[in-house]
């Protein structure tokens, strides 16, 4: 069973890694829409038009579901994508609900791109779940784009994270929501500054669980067979080779091959990569 995962660049690979690690039997097609990046600088109309084209690409790839592994695309354009395809669509929303439940000091920061930070959906989620918590919505117009250009931009990324983290420390933040899928790629840099006293929340586990729920609803017989096979092959790798139950990963970029090495470097199970392609969207 094949699943499409998309983002404007490398950020969605945090979601892809989580899906592959939890459900390695799935075939994954990843689209890095680098040619249209950064999404944060585009209008809602531009993003809606783009996601419709992305949907057509994935339909041609014969995927069974599409994961929009981008907060900005989810809050601005996922409805346009859902309107143009019958495939199950799974989006990414800022994980504010678990953050408010975890926060002991009731001081939560949500770090997002400017588009997500200003979106009505984020503010609706915060109003719904914040109760008596103090909430600081923070944004960076450059961090996601700079993470895509890693490692050349490593020092710039570190400087941005240092500045943001110092603001959080000054506000006594004890729970941070990473509301952009790029940010978990450098989660360790936040941890180094914020320390163990600050919980850092990102959405990959929740998105993975939602994907499996939607696949099971839409393809119950196929998923039942896959899950049964996965269960039978879940043995000690030292005693049995279960490679026949492993799905492959295809990396696609709308920009070409110039960022392919960077994309590959963020994939945890690099041995599962079966193909790398330049695609026109």
C-alpha cells in the first residue's frame, strides 16, 4: 500500500520517518516541493492552487492516501485539496492540546511560521484548549527555509534558535509546541538551550496514528492483511530476515536533484530509499 507525503522541503521527513519506523510495510512517496518554497511567503490562493496540483501528482502515483506534512499548507489549503480528490487526506495541526495537558507551570509557547502563527485555525485550537494557560505565539520567517539549506546555514539556524529560546526562558516557558514540521529536525538544538525542564511537543506520532485510522477505514481488508503480515514478521531481526515485509521510500523533488542529498540525509532509514526523482508539478 502506497502513501504520499508532501511538504515544501525537508520538514515533512519528520513525519515520513515516524510513519516508516512505526509501519515499515507501507510504501512511501515523499514530495519536497522545493520549487515552490517557501510556502510561508505565498498567498492562500497560491497555496490552494498548488495543493490541487500536488493532489493530481499523487493521484497519478496511485497512492491510497495523502499526508500534508506541512502546517502552513494544512491551515491554508487542505480544504482545496480535499475538494479535488476522493483520497483520504491527513493534515498536520499544531499539537496544542497535549501541550496544555502536559504544562505544569501553565506557560506554553507555540513556534510557527508567520502564516501558521496568524491563522484562524491555530487561534481556534488555542482558545479551545488553553484554559488558564499563558500562551506565547512565536514565529520565524526564516527558520524553516534555513533548515532546508542545512548544513550551509547551520550557524544561522543556531543563532535563530538561540534568540527564540532565550525569549522562551525569559517568559518561563515550560512547554514548547513545534508548529512547523521542519523544526523537529533541529529539536536537539532547542533541547540544548531549554534543558530538561521544558517539554517539546511535535505532531509526528499523532499524524501517524491518524493515517493508520484513515487507511483502516478506507481500505479495511487490505490493511487487515498488511497488519496481520506485519505482526507475523515482527520477530528478532537476528533470527529472521523480515525484509520482504519492508516498504520502500521514494524521494521526489520539484526543484531537481540539487537538494536531493540534503533530503536523503534527513531520512533515518536511508537503506529503505528505493528511488530519487525530479518531478514537475
